[in-house]
C-alpha cells in the first residue's frame, strides 16, 4: 500500500474484493450475527477468552464490518496500530477517560479545551473521585508542575477551539514519559492531513469524526487512535457503555474520508487567505490563526503542522450588536455550531454558549468574537463576501 495521504484515504482499510463484487464497502445493517451451530460459538468464545483477535463479529454493540473498515482507514491515516469508532467525538473522549481513570486518579487538562470536554472533566469526573488540574497550553513548566503521583492522563487539543492555540507535542510527550503518564490529543481541528500527533510521541489521538473526517455535515462519529494495548481497555469500556457508531454513519464516514486530503488542502488554502485578508482589514480588531506570524504559537505550528487548517477566529472592531450585524450580512456561510464540512459555517460563539455574560467571561469568550469554519468554496468569493459584510456594519 502506498503511503501518500490521498492514496491511503481512498484505499486503506478496505478489501479489494468486497461482498457481491461491490466497489464500495457495503452497509452491514444488522444488530446481531448468527452462528452455524454450538461448536462455532464455543470456538469463538475460546478464542475471545484467550485474547486472540476475533475472526468474525459477535454483536452490533461490539463491532460491525462497515465500522471496522472505517477504523482501519483512520488508523492508517494517523499511523496508529488501531482505531475505535464511537457515536460522537464527546463519546470517544468520555469513554477513553472512563477507561483510563479511576477514583483517586488525577487528570491534567489544557485550560483552553473545548467547553464540553472541560465540563466533563471538571463537573462529572469529580463525582467519581477524579481530580482535574487546568494548565495553560503554552507553559510546559506549569504542565510539569501539575503532575502528581496520581496523575494518569494528560489531555490537550491542538489547535484549540476557538482561539486555535497549538500544543508543543514533543515537550508534552517528553514530560509525560518522565512520569509514565498517558497522553491524548484531540486533533479534530488539525486532521491527519495537517498533523499526526503519534509521530511526536503522543499515545492517543482523538477526533470528532463529525467534522473534517466526515466532511459533509451528515453524520455523528468520534474516533480514538493509538496502540493496541491501550485501545483494548477503551474497547472494553465501549462494549459496556454502548457508545459505538452505527453502520450507516460508518459508511458515510468511509465515503467522506476518500476526499479528506483534497478537502483539507482546499480548506487550508481558504483559511490562510481569509486570515490574511482579515488581518489587514480596519474593521477587524484581532485575528486568531496559527498560520499568521503574529499568532503566539506560529513557530510551533510551522514546525509541527503541514497546513494550518480551515478555521479562522477573529474579533470585530465593535460590540456584540455590531458583530451580530456583520454575521447576518454574510451571504455564503451558514450560521451554526460546526466546522469541517464542505460548506462554510460561521458562528458568534457567545450567542450559542449562554445568556449569562459572566459565563462568557469565565470561558474566555468575548462578545465580538467570530469563528469562521471555511468550506471548499472559491477563496475569492469568500473574501468578497467578507468584504461586503464588513463594510456594512
């Protein structure tokens, strides 16, 4: 198998000869799998008890052939031993944390994490006696100082949402190795086209496959990629908690992955062009994009990433109302809370976060902040649309 991303995206993980001579991997739409007789069941259970790799599927909550093909393809793209598919990105995160953390353990989490990840760690895990320490993404000394004898997991994102901060993965992995701690990176914004965290010594990579991996805003899925021994623990938890993906979403994900390389390259191009345009516009106060030299993590991003992504966050020169008028004047993007699809989508985060201004400030959000997730439209059209909207507010 070739190792170029575009070839892997099309062919990896799928059998050349598929059932019925189908070109695409079929949707195996079943909840259970039958056995020919008792002897076959007993042989399967003996192999399973011995820890051998199953040669067939047993029940839909544990595995599915369509799902398994998607897992193999994503593992190949990330350069990991295995991948596990889940019902959503948050399901992947929460199941992994449940599998790796127990009462009395300690988690280190970057303070700029996605708000639902932050909420799960700080409000839910505490119910099971698991403590969390928040650390800045750009302070390796603070990360090292946060380590305790009970620390079992360091969790970060890169780039983060919505300010697109970038973790120095080599430093993070080096700190974790000194203390024998597992590391996990939510790499949803980067995709394996722009960054492969496993190559920097990170143990686990997580994606909301709903976003770039699916790419068409028509499925929900999450995925964890990493070594077989760690994923075996997470797989056992998935079988109990029940957060597996369904066959139809796995099929849609397989379809979306085939064009991942093409889509992300276009979105990288659009992201950089839009960021550069906004940086020079008098109606924009500040732009957050790791591809710009003025971004605080630009050098780290330049060293680690093969592209800077399709999300640009920026502040309008004005208040909340002026920012809302700008968003409403745009003609091309949809307004909503997602990213990574072929259609451009924009949001003013505070309008989708809370009606309480104090909660905005606590989360580090500003009322004039905009997050623009660029699709694959023509860059000239996107910039022209931004220009007319900015001139009208």
